[in-house]
């Protein structure tokens, strides 16, 4: 609390609420011992007397300077405590549960618990209790009743966990102004009734027409649709050009139909298994992408253009989402940040939070139950991920599948996780439509003012089972006995409007008839014959692979860029050791100079920016690089000030964003994938701190990145950098689980590479940038190096950047010259091929083998390897060598392909570690011994494969 001044500061208007209670306590101490309190407060009391003496407030003592008696003080303090408890804990007795099956803790607010009577409260001025009311209150009793109605009605508020007093004051004023009790006009009320009728009748129509089919109905949370309507409307009015919604399957079809306007006939056609792509509206206002394998109807998303007459004013998107419930939230945040960033100029993108809004709809069991929620919420106020606040909604059925709340969470509310992120929480009774609309307006206003997340806990129920074929009475009989007796919200609201004389019975029936007739007409448009199922394949542009792309950059241009990147302001003091390392790069493009991995990457980024393609790079240590190899953001070692040469590049025509991410994989990968989907012209890279950390994002790889295009037609060019390589560091920090990405590889869905030179890295990044926005675009998975980052055998010369290109297969220089003598073709990928190269000097008998480095494992370079093999007529065996255990790495993927290449006359064998459950040895000595064995078996005529 701010200290009062002597009539001239912020307290010249007097005290009220919790502040007043604190000041009264100080005043009691002052009366007992004036020297026991702060001198400023002592001075204030000497000048002004009782804190209850303020202009326009009746006195409880005979004069301003005459102390109240102890009884009066005690009653006043008790009343203030009661008022403060109503503000803080009123939600415990609020009318927020439609089924009425939660115990109300109204006893907490009984006057007797505070030693008060109604007459006591009448003796206390209203201003002592609250000054937030917008209409006159005559005394403390009326003030308490006002607070009860404000904080204990169909909307309950939790915001005491917020530290910012400005936010809390704003929320108190909003509540005090009765913002949650709308004065809705007749047209607005009728609009809500019509919407509720559409919502309910749509579900009933599906239930009757398509008996036994899954739909995961919205019934019990019908008001979620008017809630979304209001948020969308308010946000577009406030200037949002893009609104992105993420939700799971519960109620999804209804949201598609009514919030996004997906035509009924399209949804009915999907239930009918009839041709439906021809049913897209002729005006083309709805963009629907289909993959070639597709997805079930309650996972599909939609894109809609919101129009004002013939002008598009906003884009509304419902993200495609598999059954992994909450994981889509991070994607939607990525969509939204991409919509807010202006990437057309050099430097960091300019962010406009008003340009886009994310609405994330959560399940009441999933919100506390799935860790991805906390990961995503944690992004909310971070520089690289902030979207100016999202509006979160818990679609609270008070049940998860068949599990009731007491078994699914350890917290009182499903929303309690949000308190840790200082989000205001509005608990709303889903059977009170006008309160729901009011909550939407408060949420939009709060987000616009404070640019922070806010949560609406929409508390309803689930009218049927988890899906409509479940019988919930077998597992939740008490709850469903109540539900089956309860009228629908549409019926309740219609009765309310009838009682208010807003609508007649005939008008209500007319609305019902119009809505039902519209659905019947739509159903008649659907072909009645089911479509014969067909095997679908990727489009030709995807199947034919990537086009040949020129990625070389002239030496002169590379030199100019390199010189610019090694200049920083004269008063900027780079740490000496780092400065010397960086300055060595000046010679890298001269004569016999060598370009290491970090420089090749920086030159790739710089040339991509110079071509006009934006770049976004994130990861837990991406500014410096986990292995101190990148250093694209420098720090003055005396002031700590940051400087980024890539942001000052004179030739850059687009933005460069680099951000250190939080210690999170799933949410950050989802965010970056979502960002790339909405910013397809941008080279977006996510870097794992160590490749095995990508394990924690497996859902994102499995459900979205690998399969998103096949399921939903959702294109992405995301780059994933996963440090991989066996250096004796133990089971973790060795393997990026290459085998998992290869298991998911099919239909040219992504590129998987494990590179052995910095030039290869330079060219594959430039190739990836060149395919962005094209039909051939696909994600890129790179097993990036650790120890090889500074290995001179990986470094390339300038000519390899200025005249070279990416090669799927590289032949070991100096080997295979005598074609007739070659008996063994050795293939491997990544670091192990460098180990082979470094050990060749120890083996003088080299004519009998040749080594091929497979740089691009998927798509597998069958033709290139076949072509090389034609030069060697006497080959007897093809050997695959790898560091990883036999059941990991690339072996299981490449074995059938190598056998196809070899035919019946050439043996195919494996050299590497035996099958293991753990990816690597824990002892570095054992590791070195195994590594030496693998090299020796490979380069000697003795052949002993793995078990």
C-alpha cells in the first residue's frame, strides 16, 4: 500500500476496502503508542485524525479528531474483513455450478462469524466497505449486499494471486461497475437465443440422423458457442486481423458449424461418407485443406474469412488437432505470433500484438493433467513467444471420460494451474448465457489493456457419455441422474425471455422451426450414396521429390558478408578469447582457409536474409549455441549489452529472429511448427540442446510435423537441429534417436540428413530456404554435430560454398580409384564416417574398399548409390557401419534398401554395436574400445558383424 501524504498525495480521496482495514490497524497502534508507527503515518493521523474521517463520509465519532471507541473500531475492522473475504473467497459460495452438486461454502460469509449484525453494518458508512459501486449505497449493509451480488453470482472471480495492483484495481472497478451484469438489448438477447437453438438442434439432428456415429457433442456447454461469438466479435472490432482457435474434439463440430460457418451440408456429407469437396461454398470464403490420407471429421480444422460486405476484415482459423487434446495450444500460439510479426525488414521482426489473438479451449481434466499446458502457459510473457495475451477457456464438463474431478486433479478448481502465471480467472455458470457473454467482454477488455493471458472457466456438464455410444449411468450414476432431469440451457433461456416479455411462445417456436428447416434443406443436398473408399496417394509434386536448386554463392559476396559480420561498434567489448576466435574467420575464405560449421551456418543465414527470406531460430541456447559454436548474439563483457551482427547486415532484406527458449521441448517445437505453418515464407529452425531432448516433443513429431500434410494438407518447412553423435558421454547426449525419424519417414514427408561437412550444411539450409512456399516444401531433420563442430576434417573451403551444391552421397576422397580391386563398399552417415576418414592412415591396404557417406538418409539416395556401384564390377559385399546399437540408428531403415541395390550377388552386412536397450555405454573407456572395434572391423578384411 502506498503511504498517505498530508492531504496532498494519492490518499487525499480517503481510504476504502482492504487498504482502509490496514490503515485502521495502524491507527489503533497510533492511539496506543504514536511513536510505534512510521513518522509519515503519525503525521497524517495528527493532521487528519481517524482514517474514517473523509469528505462526504459520516463520522462514527463526534469529530474527526476524536478517536472511535474500541467497539466501533472492532465492528469496522470486522466489516472490512468480511468485505475483503467476499472479494477473495466469494467464488466458494458463488452460483457457478449448473447442476448444484457442489457444496456452497456460504457459511464463510455469515455475519455471525464476524461478530456482526445487520444493524452493526447499517452504522458503518458504505464508503468504508467499497467505493467501486456505480450507484449510491446508503450504508455498510447495502455495501456488503452489493459485494455479495458482484462476487457470488453466476460469475466468480479469482485475481488475488496477481501481484500488479493496477490490474487488481482495474478488475475490482470492473466488477464494481456491474460489468458482469449486462444490460442487453432485446436484439442481443434474441441473437443469443437463436444461437443456442442452432447449437442444440444441430446436435439433436446429428444424433437422430446418424445413429451410432461418434460426434463428441457440446451439449451441457452450449454457451461456449455464444462465448466464442462474442470474443471474435469484440476482438475484430478492436482491430484483430487474425483470430486462431485451438480446441480438442468435444464440441468441435458445433464450433465448426456455427463459429466458423462450415456449411451443414459439408458436415452431414462427412457423416454420410459421401463426396463432400464439391460442397465448398461458391464464394470461397471457407478454406479447407485436405491431405491425401485425411482425418476423422472431429479433428479437422477450418479457415474462414470474416467479411464486411465484400471486404475481408479478418481471418478466423480453427487449428487441426489430433486426439492429443492440449498439444494444439502451443501451435495456435505459434500461428498467432507469426500473424503479429512483420518480417519484411532487417533486424528483429516488429510485433503488433493487436493484429492477432489466440483462443485456446481446454478440457477440465486435461488442463491440470497434461504438462504441455504448463509449458505453453510459460511462453506467455517471454520475448520470443509473447502473443500479447491469449484468452483461455476451460470447457468444464466436471468430468474426464468417466473420471470425476476428485479423481483427476489435486486442486479445487481445474483452473488452479493458471494462478502460477498470474492470470485472472473467471468461473462462469454455463447455464447463464448473459453472464457468459459478459465474461467474454471482460476477458477481451483485460487482454486489450494489459496484453496478458486471462482464463474463463466455463462450468457446465456433459449431457451424454464421453461419446454418444457410451452409457454414463454405469460409471457416474449420481451426476447423470441430475443431468437427465435438467432442462437444456436453450429451454432455460427461452423461459427467462418469456418471463421478461422479451419474446412470445410463438416467436420462440418460429426460431426453432427456421433453424430445423435450414438443417433439413442442407441434408437434402448431400448425396445419399456412400462414396466408395479409395486408396489415396500424395500429389505428383510431392512424390517426384525436390527440384534441382542452385545454392552456391559467389566468393566476393561471401567475403563482403563475412567482413560485415566481424565488425562491431568501437565501444563494444567482446570477451577477448571469443573475439580472437571470431576474428580468425576473416581468413576462412582466403586461400587454404577453412570454414567451420558455425561460420558456414552464419553465412547461410546471411545469404538467405540477403535473398529476402526471413529467418527465425530458437532453442535453449541458440544465441550462443549449446557448444559455444554459434555466437550470433555477442555480449559486451563489461556492460553486458548485446549486439547482433546479423541484424546490422547491409544486404539483409528480411528479419532475423533468434531467441533462447525456455527449458521446454514439446511446447516450443509446437510453437515453431505453428509459426512456420502461418509464416510459410520464413525459414524457421528449432534446435534441441541435445538431440535426445527431442524425445519430450515426440507427440509434435508424430502427430503434426510428420503427418500434418497427409492428414490435413498442412505444409511446413520447419528445420529441426538435433545434436547427435557418440563421444562417450553416456546414454543421454549421444543419440537424437535417428531411428524414430526414419520410422516416420514416408511419402516424402520430410528430409532426414546426417552431414559430414560444413559446406553440406550451408547448401542444405539454402536449399531448404529456396523451397519454402512451394508445393515441394517439407520439414528438414538434421542430426547436427557436437564434437565435429570444430573438427578440421568437417571444415570446408570457400570454393565448396561458391561452386558446390548439396550432395546426397559423398565419396571418400582418395579411395576407390582402382575399380577392379574394390571388394567392399562401406556406407555410413554422419560422425562415424569422419572417424573412418581419420583412421585411414592406420590401414595401408586400402584398394579393396571404398567409403560412401550417406548425407541424406531420407529420401534414401538409391539411384546415386546404384550409379556408383556400377563402377565396381567385383564388389562382393556392402557394409553398413554405424555408432548406434543395431536396433537403433539407420540400420533397420537402410537394410532392405541396400539389399534391393545389392541384388542376389552381393552380401549386405552390418558392423556396429550389438542390439541394446540403452542407446550408449555409460563408461567412456568402454565407448572408445567399442568405437575402435567398429573401425577396425570395417577397415580390415576380417568380417565380424554384430549379433
